[in-house]
């Protein structure tokens, strides 16, 4: 059995009852970074064997994890924050588990993209989740393509590139209403809404620290 367990994106109280139950029940936990998951488990009073899974060790780790599960050990997959496999590692492990007839079960919970969309106040009936844009190659081409999409677009961005992203939105998507969600569920949670020209003008006064989800309204939707 492989459980895919969502963990908080900031506020520890967002862990679900079921997530705690499953993390207590499993024999081992697969995580991105043992330091981060140990901290979470310590706060929950849980002690478990941890195995890392990341881009560097994926190939060999998947074999080891599958062998453990196939020999009867229950496993939970978590990421550093939010829902595993959403801009986080795990997809190859889950695919391999299905191929080996291992039951994969969802323990849903926090996800930054959906949390942001739910408070953005822009259309939610159809949206495109792009996650992180490529840092260099293909970034501008993708932004141009996205500018033509008449759907809400959801992007993840880090503190290091948020200013660059807002300048790019001002270049490629001037007419699209943008909602910037910063530090969701944390002490300094903040929402800033506006069209790119006004957002760029306000950059000097904006707090650019922390984690960001940027929601971009469809071309055809105008904030009155
Ligand atoms: N798997 C995670 C999820 O379910 O949302 C996303 C992991 S991805 C590596 C991390 C990115 O998600 C951050 O750079 C940021 O863009 C977004 N993010 C995560 N937590 C956030 C938060 N509390 N507030 C705003 N954005 C957040």
C-alpha cells in the first residue's frame, strides 16, 4: 500500500486527522528532505523510518521502495509542503507502483495552487496550472503562448524571481488581471491584486519575501 499524503503549506494546523492517522500507521515514509519531514513528525509526536526521494536518487530509490512495499511494508509519500507530485517529486514512484499492482491511495489536503485560486476572486471554472516557469530557456516563448490562453493561469514563483515575473507579465500580459498570493496560511499571508502596470509601479512598496502563487485572469475577463 502506498499512501500519498498532503502536508501543510505553512500552518501546521492544516494537517488533516487522516494524514496524522496514516503517518502513524505506515511502516516507513518517503520524503524529499528528512530534516523538514522530521520536524513535522516531531511536532506530531510520530517516529518513523524516513527514506528520501528526489531527482538525484530517484532511479535507485524507486527499486528499494517498491521492494519494501511488495514485501508487505506500508508506505506514505510526503513532500516538503503541500500535495506530493504537484511541482514536487513522486510521479515516477507512483507510476511504478501502479505498474507493480501496488494500491495507491490519496490522503488529500493542502495545495498552494488551489488555496490561491479559492481566494483570488477570478474565474475558477477552467484553469491552467503551469507551476514554475522555466528559469531561462523557453521562458519568454512560454509566456507569449500563455498570453493567448483564455483561461485563468496559475503559476508558482519563488522570492528570487517574483520581481522578474511581474515585469514579464507587464511586458506580455498587460491587460490581464493578476492576483499575487504570498505566504498562504502563514503569519504574513497577503493578497495583492491588480493589472501588471500598477503592480510594477507598486513594486518598491511590495514585500517580495516568501513563497508566491500568481493567478492570472482570462484575457476576456476584466475587473471593473
Ligand atoms: N506541492 C506543493 C503544493 O501542493 O502546493 C508545491 C511545491 S513547490 C516546490 C513550492 C512552491 O509552491 C513555492 O515556490 C510557491 O510558489 C508555492 N507555495 C508553497 N507554499 C506556499 C505558500 N504557503 N504560499 C504561497 N505559495 C506557496
